[in-house]
C-alpha cells in the first residue's frame, strides 16, 4: 500500500458519492482508504460519557453504509474508519496531513439548499495539506480530464496532479489556458522606441508559448497520456466551466498568477467549486500553499 486516501462521511447523498469516488481513487493508486466522520458534541459543551457514547453508536450505521458502498466499488482496497469528536473542518484538515488525497462531497447534511458547495469543501480546498477532490452527487462523466493552466509557479503542482491522474484513469487530458488583454503579461516590445507596441498576434503567440512551457516535460514522463492543448481568448471562468460540461474531472490550482498573496483560495478555483459541471480537484502550490 503506497498511500492513503481520506474521505469525509456524514450520511448525505453527496458524501456517499464522495465515498464511491474515493474508493476508485484508492484502487487506482494502490492506496488505503480511510472513512472519517466528525461530530460536534465538544462544541456543544457535552462532557464525555454515556451521551457521547450514544452518539457514536448512532453514527455507526452511517459509517457502516459508507464502508459497504466503498467495498462494493473497490473490494480489493483496505478500508478503515475513524469517528472523531470535533468540528468537521478542523478534523478533516488534520486528517489531510497524512493523506495523498482528500475527498469530500460538494454539500453535506448541514448544507443550505441555495449553496452549490458547502463550507467544508471550501475550507478544505483552501487549507487542506494535500489535493482536495470535491464530488457532486450526479454520476461522473466519461470524458477527458480538464486542466486549467495559468503558467504560474503555484499552478505547477496542479499540472503534475492532472497528468498523474490522467495516467491512473487511462483518460485523455485537455489543457486549457485562457487569456485576455487585461490579464496577460505584455511581451517584450520589438521596438524600444514604442514600448507598448507589438505586431498583431504577438500576445496570442506568447500565451501559446506559456502553455507549452507549463506542460514541458510532462508528456515525456507520461507518454501514454494523450494531451490536447486549448488556448482561449476569453474569460478563465467561462472557459473552464464550459470545458467541464464534458469532463470527468476538472483540475485547478488553488491560486493563480493573478491572485492576491493573502488569499489561500483564488476567485477562479472558488468559481469552479461552485459552478463546474464535473468533480473538481483543487491542488495547492509548493509546500502546501500557493
């Protein structure tokens, strides 16, 4: 067993979908699977004792159902579980320290109907110490893995993850880079007397090179992965949401080259968690931050 996949379990339909996805991920990776349920009695000032023991017994069927679902999907995977007293956000963030992948549902039992993605998923995407896969209830697609590429050093981990995931799944990879005249860095001017002047098409060619450089070396490392490069002149959010319509997974970095340094989760990754049509993997940068 080479690693550990951890999935948050709360009995909701969304978390059961996450359990199935996590079991598949564990099988592909040859990793163990840990089911984690956290409950809030300490926050409600209930002392340990018979009452807490009673709550644990109440959640046992919930965890057992999740374990049965996992074994149905991937019977060969080593499955364990943990029922932990504590605030779910804190518990799952701590669990991510020992995991190679965290998996959660997009909305849990406490989610408001109007919210497309819950606080647990958002918090883990921002603070988790490993890549975080957020799963929706609908059945996963069979299309390619879509990777959002912005060329930043923080986004390099997302490129690594997407290639590795495509190899594990035997899936094609579509690398999408979008740009506008507002967010693309200006190429060096060809005429120093006119520092803002470039020939038509220079900016577009520069963005094509940026995508090629971001992917360089990965196709040699993963020769079996078929890669399609897609450079879009337009908004990043719109391009990735549109690409997610036919994707089995969308991979993005936590923050890109336009992000504010104080934000752990950028506007694009937040938008994908809320609006993408496929599961979303958010991958933080070097050292677990970006």
